[in-house]
C-alpha cells in the first residue's frame, strides 16, 4: 500500500462504529456540538446504508448512561447495540466478534468521548492493523479542550482525521450518481 493510499476511505473495506451516543452522556454535552455530532453521525449512517458497509453500535454501561439517542435509534433500527464496560470497544468480546465478522480493513469512528472511548478504540484498532478514520465533527467530548486533545492524539497515533463531508465525498468519488443525489443533500 502506498503511503497516500492509507488516506483513501473505501466503503467496500469499511465499517462504521457509532460509539456511546447515549441519553445521559449527551445531556452533559454542549447542545450545539451535540446537534452537529448527531447530524453528522446520521449522515454517515445514511452513507453506510446507501453504500452498503456495516455498522456497529456500542453503549457504555446503558443501565447508568441510558440508551442511544432516539433520533439515531430510528436510523439504527436494524442494528443491535453492543453493551460494554470497557472504554475501548475492542475490550468488549462481543464487539471484537462482530467487528471480525464484518472483515473490514477500515473503521470510521463516531461518538463520545473523543479523549476516552473513541481514542482508546482507535488505538486498539490501529494496533491490529486497521486503518482508522475519525471525522472530527462526528466526535465530541464534554469539553472542547478534551475533544481537541482526543482528536489530535488519534491523528498522532496514525488515524486519518478529517470531516464528515470530506469522508463522504471521498467515498462517493463522483457527482451525478444516484448515491450522490441521495447523500449530498444531507450535508447542504
């Protein structure tokens, strides 16, 4: 693989991982940031559905932090959440099993929090040879400082950081297709 090819997100090799966007955790996020993360995660969920790549959904200690936000549950109605206690998704055997079954080479990470669960998941996936993509506008933390530290650390570890729109158009490759017509309007 050439060095530049590691920056190319290919939906035929990808899995979307939606990490812990839950009710009680969401309640302590900035409302404007939360709206952006939910919207952009929704765009990536729609892209996964349209372009045919799998989605994994996790919930950190749902007994205490609640369920996935209802607006995302609607889009994820066919995806069963994987409950976890480990901060890294990879620390949960059920996640590891589902991830392996999907046979991806690339993981797109969205969710909460950038400096804890998203960061630790990115490190563990990178350690297993996965390419990791982290759209910064689909990831959040309770504070902007922790979000910034998390995104920067994810990038320094070897993940590709960018934006939802950047990754969406990279996966679409060309304008004018039916997929483009359906998905491009989600980022306008």
